[in-house]
C-alpha cells in the first residue's frame, strides 16, 4: 500500500461513494481497483463495473514470481494435498499467459448492478431476455466459485434462439455474488448464513419486479436455493439443484457407523461410497473454515497460497484441475481456473468468503446434505463427478414434488462452468412444466 493504511474494505467503500457522487477516486491506493464504480439508479439499484489497476495486476505477478515453494510431496498422488507440479504449472501460466483484462471485458459486457439489502451491498448480473415470455431465474454460485462459473450459460439461457433453442426456452437471468464473495459487500457482523441470504435473494427478485420466478444453485448455492424453497417467498414457483440435499437420515447414520446398510441399489451404494470417501478425505478445508476462517491470513497475502487452497476442494475436481495444468483437455481450461482465482485475489475475498462456513456452523440450519422437507416443485441434475451423485430414489423421497431428474453423462462440482451445454439443456428441460401458469 503506497498512499494509505486504510483497509481494503474502507477503500472499496470510498471508491463506491466517490462513484456515486460522481467524484473521481484518484486517491485510492495503487494496489486497489482503479475503477470500481456503482452509480445510483431507481429503487436503490446502481449500475456497476470493475477495472483493476495496472499496479494491482503488477503486484499480483510480482507476488506469484516471489513464491517460496515447499518441498515436493512424498507420494505419487494427491493424498498429501495439491501436488507441487500442479501449482507450479498454474503459477507459470498465471505469471506469463493469463489475461485478466480479457476476463474483465467479458464481465463488463454484461449488465452488472449493486443494491443494498439488509444493510449490505449485493452485486449481481442481470440480463433480461429479448423474449417477452422468458422465465425469470436467479442462479447462485458456491465456494470456491463465483459469478465466473455462470459466464458461459448467460448467453444460451437469455438468447436461446441464437444458441440452438427456441423462444420458449428463454430465461431472464439474475446472477448474484454471495455476501463476502466477489464484488458484494463483506459482512461486518455475524449471521449471514444461507437462510438470511435466501431472504435477501427474495428481496432482490421482488425489487427487480419479478412476480413469478425460479431459482437454481449448487454447493452453497443449493443451500441458499433450498432455503428459499423452505421460506416460499411470493413468486418462487420451483427450484433446480445440481448438488441436492437428499441424503436420507438412515444413510447419515450408516456413514457415521462406517458401514453401508444392506439392500442398497447400485446407484445408492455408489453414492454411499462417494459420501464416505468425502467425509474421510475431503473435509479438511471445511473444518478449518467452519472453525477458524480468520486464521487463513495466507489467502490474503499469497496468490499461490490462495490458489492451492481453492483447488483443494474435492478429490475429483482437484484431479481434473491437475490434468488441466498437466496439458490435458477438460471441461475447464487453465484460463477458466485462473479467471476465478484472480477474481478472489483482486477482491481480497479469500477470508471473507470462508466466513460463510463459520456462519453456517455457528447458526446451524442442519447438515449440508440433510433432507430439508421442501414442498414446492424441485428439479435435480445428478453429475457423476460431484461430491456425491444423488440417486433418483433419494431425490424422490427428499422432494415430494420432483418434476425432473436426470443423470448427467459427464461433469462435476462446477456444473455450469464445466459442462455449460448440458447444463443449459437441463435448465430448459427442468422448468418446462412451470413456464405457463395454469
């Protein structure tokens, strides 16, 4: 920091205030965004755009180049964590080839906005389809995701006639950034858990004038979306999830005991084994963020440390990303992965995003995959490389009004990002029966 000892959040607020007042934010720190602007519009909604400063991008490259590397892992797989070769390949591409300006241009090409809800600034992309009878949908990301995940689906969903669909497939799309993530405000008080975010999303859809809409989410996005379904705000007619909370109580008991119950179908046994593996091998990051997110100072100081932490989310995603940086072709590219990590770095949201885990753990709303008792229409897409592939039998028990179930041929935790074509097809099929009021 060269000009001020103020915190990042204080500088962000000053920039927003300056933009609102039409005052140039020339006094901002050189390591902060040089053009982070949100100007007033009707109903408290302000247009928004973001441009990182050249100094901020240079500082990122300098920090990547100055990384102090640990010793190589002692094993020939990922059992000790993200492998050194993967992260060094990522760092080389980040320093020499990744183009944040191209990402920024794509982001700023979409209509972005900021609005205050429950005392917090909420950032969102809002794209209205040109088709009058389009179905409004709010799509929520998770961790370690962001609005970057949804960039590939915006065009096909809002402009289906240009992407292999028909006018009857059109959606108006709202893509918000979770509190503490991306460009949304960082909560300064505890309690921003999925039920509270769900209420904020209902306010957002009402503020945008949508009297009838659907919601979609995976990861934390599923938790928020399912709590919207439980709260049943006026206008919400159905939801879709690609990571459903559909694990029966008896399955949870058997996972705790370490032995699968008898009589499981092949799909159910496969899901049990996936959950058992994740519970035993994949919860390290969640345990730390549930209990001590503020301890993760390295995420704010080291870009490579942030990248490794984000990659180590689940076994199948980590292995896919490792294959990408080893030169193989997957649903995500090297640049896709770095687009998302760079957004976290530039917004300094490594720790603020992690606090969602703490808030959820300290204001409990049930287990992440526990059945919640949703009574409105639900559609499910089960991806084979998700943390667990929800069997249709479990989905039918969890959601009495299951209107769609499909098992994807490919894809994992980042469904819309990794398999956008299939994801778009699933959105069109999932909500077809809800489009026209009876």
